[in-house]
C-alpha cells in the first residue's frame, strides 16, 4: 500500500518535470524563433545586397555602352545618338538579366535614362536591381554622367602660357604646354608636359608648372632660371602661389576638334533651332549689342581700323531680334560684341567656314549678366581671336566663356603708352595661343595693370549651349534612391 507521502512526492516530481519541460520548450521555441529570424534577416540582407550589386552592374553596363557609342564622336554625332530613338533606356525601360559565374540567371536590372536637354551635356541613368530570390525588394541607383565642358577651366591653353605678377585666378587652369605662374592661383594649375624651356628667359628646362616668385620669407620675382623649379626637382609645395596645388603630365585637350563643333553650331543657326540666328559674311562683319529686355541689336560693319580693331563705319541701319534662349547667333564674319543679357542662355560665334579668312570677336565695352545663376549664360567663340580693341574701357568686365579656336584671347600690343586699369573676366577662357591682357619689356608694363580671372561655378553644370565639350562621358554624381 502506497502512502500518502509517497504519492505527494511523486505528484510534486511530475509537476517539477512539467515545469522544467515547459521552460525548456519555451527556451527552445525562442531559440528556434531567434535562429529562424536571424536566418531570414541574413537571407534578406544577402538578397538586398545581391539586388544592389545587380543595380550597380546596370550602371557599369551603361557606362560601357556610352563609351562604345559616344567616345571620340563629334557634337553632331552625339546629338544624333540621343535623338535617333535607338539609345537604350530613352523613352522605354531597357532590361537585361544578370547571371552568376556558373551561368544561372539570378536577377535583372532595369535602366531608365534621361538624355541631355538641348545644349546640355548631362545624362541621368537610373538602374533598378532585382534579385529573383526576393523580387519585392529591389535596389535603385541613380548616376549622373556628363561630358566636361571646355568652360570648366578659368584658363585652358594650347600654348606656353605666362601669368604675370598681379594676376589672381579663381578656377582650374590647364595648358597642353608649359605654364609660368607669378600671380596667385586659388585652384589647381596643370600642364600636359613635365618640363619645358621657358622662352621668357635663358636657361635650361624648368618644371611644366613653375613660378619665378621668390619663396617666403623672400618676396618679389626673379626672372632668371630657377633651379628649385627645374628638373630633377619634384614639384615643390608653394601655397603662396599655388593655393590649390599644381600637377604635370595631365592629358592634352584637342583644339583642332573644335572645327567640327563650329560646323555643327552653324547648322543649328541656319536651322533656327530655339530661335537661333545666322548672318552671312557681308562686308566686315556685325556689331551686336545684347539688351536686358531679351533682344539684341545688330548692324553690318562696312569697315574697321585693323591697327586699333575699332569700327570705322556701318552699312545700313540697326535691326532687332530676340536673343535665342538655348540657341546660338552665328556670324560668318567678324563680330563686335557688348551689352547685357537677362534670363538668356546663348552662344555667339564669329567664324568663316567657307574660306581660309579666319574671323575674330572684338570686345571693348562691358558684357554683363543680370542674374548670376544658370539662367544667364553666354558663350563667345572666335574662330581666330577673342580680342580687346584699343579704345576699350579702362575698367572692363566680361561675363562669359571665351574661346579662341586657332589664336588667342587677349589684348594686342598697342604700344607702351597704352595703359588701362582693371580687366575682370567672370567665366572662363580657352585660348589656343598664349592668352594675355598686358605686356612688358622687363622694365615697363602696359595694357591692363590688374587682371582678375574669376571662375563662374555655374559653368560646371550649365555650360553655354553648344559650347565645345570633352570627348568622354564621366560620372560625377552617384546616389542610392
């Protein structure tokens, strides 16, 4: 006979056992749930990462696709590429499967492209990556590609270039040859050559970018050969002159390629795209006055003084037209230019593409923006020179991107009695030959005493319409959406 005490003990043991089993079961369930959730999370993270990598693969594919179809092409050819209706991702989504190394399809990317607007070089590419393991968790990457414009430099040159004492620059500077810089550069200064023989003094080769300013605590300029600025020395740190640094051995820029751009710009003007205007090679060219009311006055120049580059007389009266927005004014002859723009983005060209008589743009009065943002932008292109005439304003300001395709942006040598105060360029300069607005014989200086070169940062993303650009698309913005 089992005692009551024994029965009670057995009952207690059973209860304890049940409690322990319950606790273990709870813990086991929790552990299993935790492991399952972590496994699920890991799989989700893996799938999301896979989708991200697929989206990135789409971007890399499109970068290759752009290079294959546009690198080295002319402006006209690239415009045809975007407007032909055959560019991937334009107008409809371009979709392609993504395969793992074993050849199995693990997902796909979907690419949507916003092509360049008229006169722009910016392309936006959006790639959506989808992993088949979880098609409901896509990842999206958006990238901006652009072809760098020649207006991205405060000075771009195809010749040995010298920046004298008194020159202060804001913006990048590049020459395909050597640079002597004796002013103050707030941004990077680069040259395509490692060394060169400076023609402004005797001596051996000096560094591709060098200065004759005496190093602190010294002061002043020494015009003699500078061993510290010559091979085999490496580029010394000179923040007193090169605040943004300097580099040599940088890739060259092709000025000859601009001829194709001029031909395309002429066709745009003749077609009247966005109100563009074409004017023939009558007499000696045209005098153009830009007006803040959105129009420009134009008159035919009968003759001009080739010594001072100033107009003698006219043929006929003034005519008035709207300034083309996102368009061009093309004159198949010389252009004398002045005035103000307001809410207009345009490019003005002086070029004769039917003969060997190259044409110039002459400036002597202010050219100004009303709004210092992307709404006001002016490109000024001379097939030969962009030249300051003799009787120019003593305090002259030019807002715009200036390009001299075969010769120079500058002021000719009008003699040692020619003295002006300040010239300010707010924009950019591209000059095939040596740029400059002042002269010296080593003792006396003449021309403009102070030369302020101020880079317009808006030119980085809002270059003037149809202004020459580089030959390759570059990625300059990446973000996940």
